[in-house]
C-alpha cells in the first residue's frame, strides 16, 4: 500500500507513476522535465487522472498515488481496480520519454529502474506509442529537422 511505501521511505515518482526507493528516484531527470515549465516542451505540471470506475471525477497526483498496488510482473490486468488510471496522451508521452531516458542514463548514474520499466515489453510499448503519435500528427511529416551521419570504426 502507499502507507507501506511511505514507511519504507519510498517516494512517489510522478513521471514513473510508481512508489520507488530512494535508490530509484532520479531527481535530476525529473528536474530536466519540470524545468521546461513555461516552454512549449513543458511537462504537464498538474496532470489529470481519472479512474475507470469514475471517469468524470478528476484526481490530482496526490489523490492518484495512493491507488498504487504491488506489481505482479507475470501479468497485469487492465481491469484491476486501483492499479490503472486514465490520463492524457500528453502525460503518457512524457512518461514514455522519461522512462526511455531513465533507462539510458541508468548506466551512467547507477540509479535503479523499476522492474516494469526496464522490461523490454514496456520499452517497446513506449517506442510504439511515440511512433504512433508522431505518425498521426499532421505536422510530423512536413517539419524538417537534422540528423548527423556518422561512421563508427
């Protein structure tokens, strides 16, 4: 329960949507996202969450975090009450970028990663979600960006 997590000195990571021990909390990465506030790249500072049973009742992050349950990595049911919330696509995309960056940076920082988020299935889900959103965007194929072309010995 959330009370158990607090008793074990865990902190709720709003980008991971998980209670984590201090060894898994990556404050510098959270700040990277939150410092974009006021820019077009800002993380939703007050994300909107809803439960499946009450889709019209908005929950703050402080109201959503106590709904957490221990993760059973063998299989997760989308209908488990209290384990899932409905949120915005913007928040979901931010979460995916956060998880991908946390995985890459963990090799340098030695900060632990929640088992669900270092799992290949979740990384594939996030990659697919980001690509699907990009392909569905009206401007994604018309905007131009740059990429360096390299040769590695």
